C-alpha cells in the first residue's frame, strides 16, 4: 500500500500490482475512507486507487468556486502522474458526476463504469448556492444534522450510532471552502448531453430510500448511457455503500468481475 499527494490529490493505492485498476471516488463531504467496507473485498481482485477530491480530506484546498471539469481534470492529472492509462471507475454522488465527466471526456481511458447514488443534473441551482453560503458563513456544523439525515435511513441512524458519529466527524472535518466549492461545481453541472458519448459498460446503483438523489436521476442516466444497467438497493439512503455494504459490493463485483477474471486467465 502506498499513500501520497500527487498531481495534487491525496490518494491511496492498494491491492495486487498486476490486477486491473479500479478508481473509487467519494461523495461530497466525505473522504476516501468512505469506501473502507468495499476496499477490504475489492482490494483482493483489483488494484484500488482511492483519492480525496480537492477541498476534501488530505487534498489541497484551492480557492473556490470549482467546476466538474476541475474535479475531473484533477483526477486525470493524478492518473497521468501515476502513469495509469486505463481504469475502471466507481463513484458515489459527486464522485459519480466526476465519473460521467471522465467517461465522456476521455472514453478511451475508462474500461467499465459504476455510478452510485448520483445525478447528471442536480438542481435547483439556488439550493447549492445557499448551502455554499451557509457553510462559508457558519461552518459545516450548520448543516451536519440535515446532511447526515439524508445520508442514512431513520432506522439505520437509530441502530448504528457509532457509524453516524463517524459520518458526522468526517463531514465536520471537511474544509468549509472545499465543501462550498464543490457545492458550486454541482450547482453549475449539467452532464446530460454528455451521457450518449459514454462507451464504457455502466452499472447505475440507486438507494431505494435516497431522498438526496432520488430514483428518477438513476433512471435518466440509464436511459441516456447506451450500455447500462440499473441496480436498486433496498433499505438504503444516499450513502448506500455504507448502509448496505454487502449489497453494493456484490453489485460492483458482478459488474467488474469479468475484468479480474480476464486478467487472471492471461
């Protein structure tokens, strides 16, 4: 395992050196630790590259506003610095938005795509502008209860207090300017016209109880990406991979498994 900040994102690489590379991209207000449950399984069959978006976790916090092009360009710079030419990609929420940008911008570099609890256009713009302003003025503490309330179902929040505390700490530790800048990237993002250019076979995962990004967003993505399948995860809200880790990991493995098998057969 190696860690570092290259080009300029903080990242972690783990798994077999000769395995196919899988990039895992986290959601707004989280760090690469969001994928810990998946990494323990996927890291046996893939070379995992997890990273923090600009303004999050251990990555630098450049002045906002940001754009989806900025976030996607950051990842391309990281891949180039690591001399990784072709990858599969799994992203949740804003991570999935980066994945859609990447797969449409440089389709030759994306082998397979997994998009979790995400949207190609997430309005209204005023909501994101207001959230950015709130965070800049009052800090992340002002939004923690509302955001974490959307991350998980009510039943999960009651039955898993330690996970909720972990999520709250992670959100509170996010730099205000980084969080606000990414809110502005979402505010201005519209990837719908790009989706037809995606050639990578795509899995779209939706939490059945996700109130932050509802099922209609996943259905639209599936309608517009030429080769795509939809997986709805029961009893899961926005951070479906944390609330239902086994179900999400199974779906990802089913979608990406042929890559690992093909590599093993060489």
